C-alpha cells in the first residue's frame, strides 16, 4: 500500500461511491428505457466494476505493474483497457437506449468525484510519495472540473445552460483531464519520464493509487463523452429543451 490509511480510505470511498452512483444511474436509465430487469442489469455492471477494481489491486500488489523497464509501460495498459471496454459498450443498441433515457444533467453531476481524486493527489504529495506537479499546487488543475460540475449540472437541469455551453464545459473538462494524465504519465518512472523536479511518481502503480488510472480517470472521460453525445442529440432534436428536465 502507498500512502497513509486515510488516503487509502479516501480513494477506496471514492471508487466505491463512483461504482454505486453509476449503478444507480444505470438502474434508473434502464427502467426508463424499458429494459428487462433494470436492477439486475445495474447490479451486473456494478459487479463487473468491482471485479475490475479487485483485479487491478491484485496486479498492483504483485508488483507486476511496477516493472519500470518494460516497454510499453504496464500501468497505462489499465486505463486503455477500461476505455476500450467503454468504447465497445457504447456501440451497442442497449447503450443508445440508456443514453436517451439518462437525464442530461446527471453525467455532469457525477464529475464531482474528481475533487476527491485531487485531494488524494494532494495528500500523497504531503506524505512524500507524489511530486508536486501532479497536484493542484503544481500543474494539475482537474479540481476545477469537479468543483464546477454541480453548478453546471444545476444549470443544465434548470435550462439556463444549453447544449453548446454543455459541450464547451465538457471539452474544458477533457482538456484538464488530458493535462493531468500527461503530467502523471511523464512523472512516473520508465520510458515516459520527463525531467520533473522531485522523485518519480512510482505510487501510480501501487494500490490504492492505481485505481485512479484503472477506473476513476476512464469514468471521467466516459462521462464527458456521454454528456457531449447527449448535447449533440439535443442540438439536432426538434425539442431541445425536453431532455434537460426529463428524469430530474
């Protein structure tokens, strides 16, 4: 384990909260979309995420992800696997039905969890296991997305933030997340490392920090993509305001 027990508890609670909120959102969307057994569907999705968390924790504890001489580096394969799975699922008819049945404010509101992730990075730096550039005191400004998410979601739900502004906010969020990912990747040991000050960020391949690239960062990207797709659907809809309040 890397970091104090309180940091581990923060990341564990954040991962558990994301799994629970995604499952609840899926259950509601499945019910509105008319899918059979919506609770079972959501429970299966939650179980798959828990299995993924357990598998990545086991990989981190085994030390296989911390082979810094490997090329390509091993820990980035985890977010790539998660994103590939999300892309495959998003091409299905079931996903399109769920997308249409999901209130457009909800994917934005869920991005609030990123505040907890940034607090974890800050605590890891305070504990001496993360360099300053991966925190909001350095080059990581992703906390701005989490802090603004509830206000943007409220604006979307009330109708005073339209689809174009929603797309702009999501693009801003993707840019902040890309900056954070690039900073973390180039701060870690191995072939991607740049000459940052401080010790290399080896903790990224250890539990529980590994859950950030394995699940939390991919979920953040996926929520942005979902929200952008919903916003484009509203722009092309004859009733662009209908989805803004549906399911509130």
